[in-house]
């Protein structure tokens, strides 16, 4: 994965961070224009911005290019709430019915509270991400737990900022 971000990437990430921290809606077009203007001023052209420190950029330039990663279509599924029988079964059934593959799973029960984190490959899924999220929402409502699903790329970028 490249660590070079373009103005559009920076605008999207900044917008998400501002909304998350302040709850304030951000005008995405205005933010995108501000980032592009800053890129033009800094670089003299609308090239992607390399956000790494100067030392990291020079070391990377000297190092051989890393192998190209195979595109992955994975999501992070997290669930938490009051423990009760059938939570793992219900979530796993939705994933299995839609041909999703659970690649990794961690769960923890602390007294009456339950947490679950899964990495799920949805490459072969017969439902798109939005439809899968809706099906998990139905399980959430039925069991009275919280279930969050997020694309792995979004999760990674959120934690890079």
C-alpha cells in the first residue's frame, strides 16, 4: 500500500476526523478545494502529497519497491453488549449465508459483558457491503447488542490519521 495521498484523500480523511471529533458537518467540496489549493501552493502542481517525514521519504526512495499487495475485500465486524447465548451463531450465520469467510476472530466475556471482533473476507459474498450491513443490523436489533461493520481500508486509514 502506498503512503502517498492525493488532495482528495486528505480532504476525505480530514472531513471524517472533523466530523468525528466535533460532530460538525463539513462541506466536502470546500474542504477539497482548500486541500488542493494548499497542494498547489506547496508543490506548484496538483501532484499527490507525500505525507511522510523528509527522512522517511529519502529512505523510501533508496529502498527497493515493496511487492504489490493483492487487493483484499475485507471488513472488520465488531460486536459488544450484554452477553447472551447465540450472538456468535447469529452473526456467523449471516456471514455464512452470504458466502463470507471469517479469517480471524477474537471474543471476550467479562462478567456479563461480551465483545467480539472479526476480520471477514467478503470477496465471494453474494451481498454487497451495504446489504450485508443491513442484515447484521437486523441481528443487532433482534439480539439487543451493537454490531459495527467497516471496510478494512477505512479502518486502516482512520487509525493512520
